[in-house]
C-alpha cells in the first residue's frame, strides 16, 4: 500500500469518523466516508490494546491484509479500520478475511 493512499493527518481521521458510517465485527471496526481525492485508508489501534510495539505490529498486519483488497474497493471512499482486542496476535490472512467481510457488509466492493 502506497503512502499516498493512506490517511495520515488527525484532521483526515476525524473527518472520516464524523461523516462516515460504521460496520463492526468482534475483531475490528470499519468506518467508510465519501472522499473526493480517491481511495484512502487508515488504520488505528488504541493504546488500551498494548504498548507501541504491539500497536505498530497490529497496524502492519492490517495494512498487509488490506493491500490485496485495494483493487476491489470503490475508489471514491475513505476507509478507517480500528482494531479490537481479538485481532491482536493474528495473521494478515485473518485480517484480510475480516476486512473482506466488513467491506461486503458495507457494500463497497466492486463486482
């Protein structure tokens, strides 16, 4: 996943949270919002889930799970994935399955 496709600034994250619609599973939450500049994705892990090493590893796993799904999603949306405790210690394949379920639940997958 390229840096240009990432949500980076706090302002971008807040906009997605305030304007988006959320979908949830026991392992993560997806918030989708319209985005004029193309597809953007952000990944968040709460400090309650662990120290910086655990949080960064979880974000890497989430990014690795989302990268193969990038061509399948609508190009005019911003996606924010928020990890829950169940995702800790899981593989990127597990994260990919969960994300695929959330994206289909949100109805943003291209056919």
